[in-house]
C-alpha cells in the first residue's frame, strides 16, 4: 500500500516516470536511507536550478549536493562521526546549517536541532544532559558554550580563523565519486520553547513514513505549482525543517535569512517574487503592518505553530486575497490538520480537517473518546513519529473538539485549563471573545489563585494604537458575551505581549 502512495506522490509532483523512479531508488541504494540520497536525487534531477539563497551565497542543487557530501566526508575523517554518535546543531537559518543537516544525516549520526534562543542556564543544562560528540554552532554563541562544561569536539558555522564549516570546505578536497552507504540516524527536535527544559521529539529516517504529510501538502496547498519559498520560521523548529526538506525534494528555490526582520522579510519577498512563505502568525502580522504591498506575489501563506487571530485572517484576506492556510501539528506527531483558505472563510477559528493517514482522537481525562462537539485532549497516531509501537498514541497537550462537518477547533492547552467553582474554564475561549473587541490588538488569559473559587482568570490586554477603553467598560462588554465563571477577576493593560523565539505567546513570562 505504501509503494502505491509513493507512486501517487511522484505522479502529483510530476516525477512519475521510469527515469525518475530508477534515479530515486538507485540513489537510495548508493547512499542508503538518509537525506543525502534525497539531495543526490534532487541534484541529478534539478542540477543547475537554484536550491538555496541566504545573505551570503546562492547555491544550485548540484553545488549544495557536492558541498554537503564533501562536508560529510570531512566530518567522518576529522570528527569520526558514524552511526551511534550524536551531533548538536545550534544555528540560525543560513546555508552552513542546511549543509550540516544533510552532511550529518549522511554520516549516520543522530542529529539534534537546538533552539538558538535558549537562555544560558537552559543551554548549559542541555549540554550537561546530552552527551554530544560534536557541537556545531554560530559564532555569537561562543562565549556561552565556552562557559559550559562541554569539552568535546566543536565546529563553528562560519569563521575566518577557527575550525568552521566554511573554511573546512575550502581546505578539504575529496573526489566527487568518493562515497559510502549508511542509514540515517535519528532526527531529534527539542521541544519546550525557551521557558523550560527541552524534551526530545524523535523522528524515524524513512521515506515511506512521511508520504502522508507530503501528499497532503501537495494536494491541499498545491505546492507543486509554486517555484519559490521563503522560510521565515526557524529551521531548528519542526515546521521549518519540514518545509526545507519538502521544497528541496521537489526542486524549488528556498530563500532564508538568519534572523526574522519584518522589513527585510518584505523586501526579500518582493525581490525574489516569493510565492510561498512559512510563518507563525506574529510574523505575518508584522509583515502586513510593515509593507503589505511587497507581499502581493504570495499565493500561499502557510501559518503554523501558534493560534491564528481571526482579525489577522480577515486582514490577510482583505489585503492579499485567498492565500492563507493554517497548519496544525506537533514536533512529535508532525503535520496532522490543515485549514485551507475556504475553510477559514467558513470559520476563522478552525484548524481545519485532518490529513489522510493520521488517526486523531479527542479523549477525556479518563482516556475515553468524547462526543462530537465536546472538549477533550487531541491524541494522534501516525506512521512517522519516533514513539515505540507499545505507546503509539501521542498526547498533544492541546484541548479541542470536532464539529459535525469534521472541522477541528482548539480550546487551549491542558495545563492552561482551570477549575473555577467546579466549572472547567478554558482561557482560549475567553481570549477569542476579547479579540473580537475592536479596541484590542492582542490578549492573553491565565489562571490565578482565588480563595473563594479556587481559581479565576486574569486577562492581559494590549490595545490597538490610539484605542481607549477602561477596565470597567471592558467588563461590562464581556458580561453579555461570557458566562459568569468565565469573566476575568482582573484585567491588566500592557504595552506589548511577550513572545518566544518562534512567535508563541509566552504565558509563563506573563505570570
């Protein structure tokens, strides 16, 4: 059955031919099941087409393959990377990061993508508890790493003097025909943002395991019709690397920049006439506010990793048209639900319908499936997560429900729900009502202790520029729209909301 799905995907991306199929399997046979086999396929298929553009260089598929392969050979020789070794990569979005991802996969070592926004304490804790054999990092993080207990091999992404990927490639010569065969190690994405110690989300290196999300993106987002993508999200995040590998497999031009800057992002989209952009909602909001005219080439905005504000959906539709998609998934489970533009027009609050190949249940606290329309925890099972078969269901930590039409909706996080005077209260529902007020730009609702009710809600509110509304006026407005137990005990107005590096609201920092 899986081989038929592979042929379906190859047909959809216009590579269903004896030559393409032979090329794909011959590269897997030559290099093994790893990302280098995929890159070799792309290099032979797309050759001199531009693969990657960053602030320092432009690489064709052939150049990216040759340099990644040479880097892998150098890593094996200089750092003895083989199956069973572990490599941590602590880099922002740039070409050296992309080369390192392909190169490490080819060595067979386990690849850990690390969050560059970790605090000093969090990074030191991470390095203390993961026994990396090699650490690849950006120069700006040198001091923090030197202050840690990490003493094994290190490699900078870029440097003019010390060992780094750029000068390692410049001083290393390997014949283009030299190669070896290996199976890829684990790809590990560390979850947990910047407010707690990270957890591991492991993924299995199997071409067939990723066919379902690949097919969903091909059919629902119609990505085969687009030629240029700008990855605004961090590649170290599961969403970012998924888009990188997807567009690399179908021979498209990928544009990246080290740090997201709304003005620079708009200029990149205008300059390269980008058609697809991967964003979190905060990035999209900033770009629309900065220069919406520069975004006119976009035909697909893939938003993920955080809830979409209905006001942002409306602004995108009015300024750019029917181009916004909402992608829901987790680092462990991958992509599971997609809302297309027409879905968002019907209901701005939906995350969409589940993709084929994914099993999705909504369970209560007793692990029983809830009725349609009832709220429970979203639990997912698919073929491409790293869970063992004895515990295949993944608890997402997200609360939500499904309606009669098969649309899914989020109701917040399990750990955000409070019990107030015996009633389950979901902060997200209160946030959604507050956001419908024309005076409010952003909002966060959290639980606080209350002697009488056990817990109550507290709302942090950011007003739109030049808006004016008092706490009492807002409470009066809410009383006709919410149940009594949902009314916030306290409302605090703030100038700006805190966000994590990937654009998620940082509720722990608010508390």
